[in-house]
C-alpha cells in the first residue's frame, strides 16, 4: 500500500513569491492534516479536513495561506506571498478517522530566501 | 491548553547503552500518548502508543508506560543501536473531544556512536 505522498520534496523560492504543496493521502483515509514543522520544533497543526470540509483551520494564517481538498482526496496547501518566516517543513498526514492511525508523508522542505 | 515537554537534546550514547528520554504532558481531557521517530530525511513514523493509564506501549525494543499520576510517558530502550539515531517526538491526542489534533513536544535528537 502506498503511503502518504507529498510533492515536491524541496522548494526554494524568493520572498513574496507564491508556492504550493501537494498531498495524496492513503486511499480510503477521510481525514487529512497539514502540519508545519519549524527547525528544532515539533510539528504544529495548520488545518484538518474531514473529507472535503475543513473542520479545524484555527491555526492557519489565512491572510497568506490557503488550502483545498478537492473531492475529499488530494489536497493542496498554498502560500501567497511567502515570507522568510515561512521556511519550514510542511507535513501532510492522513487517518481513517479514529485519530490514532496517523500516517505522515515525508514532507516538503520550504526555504524562503 | 494541551502541551508536551520532553527532555532537551541532543543525547549522545554509545552502542548498547541504556536510553531514557523523559516526557511529561498537560491535557484538559484524558489523552492518548505517542512516541514518533523521525529518521534523517524522512517523515514521522509512529513508534509506540498508549491509550489509557498504566498501558505500556512497545515496539522495536522501545517501551513507554502511561503514568497518569505523574503525567509522564518516558521512552526507554535497554540497548541502543547506531540505527536508532534519529529525532524522537513525544505527542498526545486529547480524546476529550472530537478534535484529533496531535500536540508534539520539541523533539530530542539521539545520536548513537559505534
């Protein structure tokens, strides 16, 4: 079974440019999460989807971040415009709904210069 | 709110040494507790979990016991290997509601030398 797939693995952009990350969860997992992991820190939740509905986006900086999950499967996280402080690893995870069976992707390491 | 505090690293050990990484938590409800491991260049992997008091999670020689009285979930391994070198994260899910948000500690970098 394929795991959670994220792309790209690495991205370097100049500040004020837009960037997008893509996530394909495990087939059948209705819950999808985006986490941000700053250097030397644990991951922090940005947004949680149940199917196509964003049910917890309280930690998402909505002035520059947006996310979507079309048809309740793949998801895209976008930043526009990017700032230096957005440099981090962006992790996608999915679960079957119990909350205990998280599977994380390998993440996208974003560097804003 | 919920929080997890784990011992600061880095931790450097020789192969076959005993490992302890301390973890304590604060939660409003009755949490489930986890240890995740992150190998260099890879995503987070679930190492072990415990869902109620006095449960012991174990995997790959690692163990941790859910201690409600001390709000702790310390990770232990009797004999570490070079391949155990990674960052270890303690985490919780507060099961008091329907929000399955994982709250992580800051992580502890473990380096095992041959």
